[in-house]
C-alpha cells in the first residue's frame, strides 16, 4: 500500500513535510506546534498552545474521517515540563473538550527547543481509523516524463 500525504487546507501549507501520512487505515500524524492560520505561534502560554497544537492534530485526523477516539498514541515534546505539569488540570479540560474522555497511550518528552523558538509544545501521534469511516485523500498525480506537474 502506497503512503498518501494528508495536508488539510485548514492548516498552513507544508513545505518539506506532510501534516500526516496515511497508509492503509493507519494515520501517522506529523508533529504539530501551536501555529495558527497566520503561521504564528498562538500567544498566552502552554494551555493555549496545547489547544492550538492538539486542534491542528485533530484537523489532520478529521481530514481522513478520523475521530479523537481513533488515536492510539500521542507524544508530547515540551520545552517546560514543570510548566505543563502546573497546568495539567486545565490541559486535561481542553483535552476532554476537544477529544472526549478517552486517552490513548501517551509520552511526554522534555526538550530544549522546538522548530519555532516561541513554541512550548509539539504533538505527534498515530491513529487507526475504522474502514467504514476512512476517507482517503486523493493521491498526487504521478509525474510524467517532463517532471512533476504544477
């Protein structure tokens, strides 16, 4: 099965990466920071950044018919673990608001920096979408002898 890029139009157009890659009914979700539609990290701290980054993950998931309960694994990269922990209850409320009461396997990993210097969190994950809900994106056209189509 050929992997297919998943790049919802609601998210910033990717360059050199994909927001997700679908192979079969498994969606590998690329790392999402708190970038908004203006390509800026949302202000306001870790809770607001979590809301935006997780919302970006869910936008990619829903683009192929997935729902939050299809998430099987989430990895959080955090530049400030104590800050995240201090706001854990608020972040938990945001999770339940956006995804409901089900939590997948999770890991939180501390790091010194993320791609955007002001980003405090990056979220990536994996989802397995039931076949009856799966809406695969159209594959990109194969390049002809003259090279890729634009």
